[in-house]
C-alpha cells in the first residue's frame, strides 16, 4: 500500500518491480556509455515510493527489498569492466543488506524472520563483505560504513532478538570502533556523514542492552531465591 495516496493508495507489486527494474536497467545502460552509477542509491529505487519518497513498510517493504536482492543475483549483463572493478560484488552486498533491513522491519509480522535475518547477517559478514575488501569498489569509506552498519544495525539487532546479549554487545562495540575510524579522519572521506551521531546511537543502544542485562540478572537471582525458599518450605 502507498500511504501517500490515502485510502485508495494500493499498487500492484509487479508494477513497482517493473518500475525499479526499468530504472536500474537504464542506469546500467548509461554506465556502459560512460555515465555514473552508485549502487548505494539502488535500494531507494526499489524500496521507496517514487511519489513521496517514503519507505515501503511491512509486507511490501519485505517484498521490494527481496525483489532488489533477487534482481542483482540474477543480473547477468553487467559489463566485464564493472565486474573487474568489483561492481557486482558491491551490488550484492548492498542488495543483501537491503533485504536484511526488510527482514528486520518485518520481524513483528513473523518471528521466523529473526532466524532468517541472523543467518543472512552472518552470510554477509563471512562471505560477501570479504569479496569487496580488496576491490577498488566501493570506496574505502563505504566499505567501512557497510561493515559498521552490519554490526551495529543488524548483527546486534538479531543477536538481541535471539537473547544473546553478549554477541549483541560485541557487535555494537565493533560498529563503534569502525565509526570512530571514519570520524577520526584516518582515511580520506569523499562525502560528508555525521559519524559522531552514529557513534552516539550505537553507544546508547549498548548502554540500553547493558541495563537490560542487569535487570534480567537481578530478576533471575530473585526467582532463584524464591525457588530456594519454596524448596526449603
């Protein structure tokens, strides 16, 4: 459903899919002719309304993010030049992380998405990200951003959902380390980004989880004491 169109704002998924496919196909063709392409922009084409720019939500957000990922996986006409520069590997990371966001936002609809998201997070970390680390694309700034976002937004989220607070905190810590590298100026930045805000967000999230861990620990100890008293009686 497209909320910018009010009560009658329904759209066929196939129509949205065709719109996104046509637009990105055109970008590919222009790139082969010497035009500019930024895979980081592709997710918005697939997952946001072209009229109001709002992100699609719930089932539609999940469907369009999956559509983007499948489109890239099936794309077979990327030019050899783009392949050599690592463009396809970059596109795979961007599209898989977009689908990961779709899963995360749809967890309240189906808890099975938590396990699927956890598996996909680890696939991106262990299989997809390493393929772009030694490539000329994307720029180093974007490589670090992708890894930081994966740890701070996704690995931490799904670990917490699975009750593994230690893993969630470790992922958050790694995200903060990467954002601090970006904020320090240790690598050249080709575009502006508020990394201090990202550091603060990750730290706030880690502080929240630590507080919840403490609360859960106290609750567990109280329950153990109550069980012990009942046993003695």
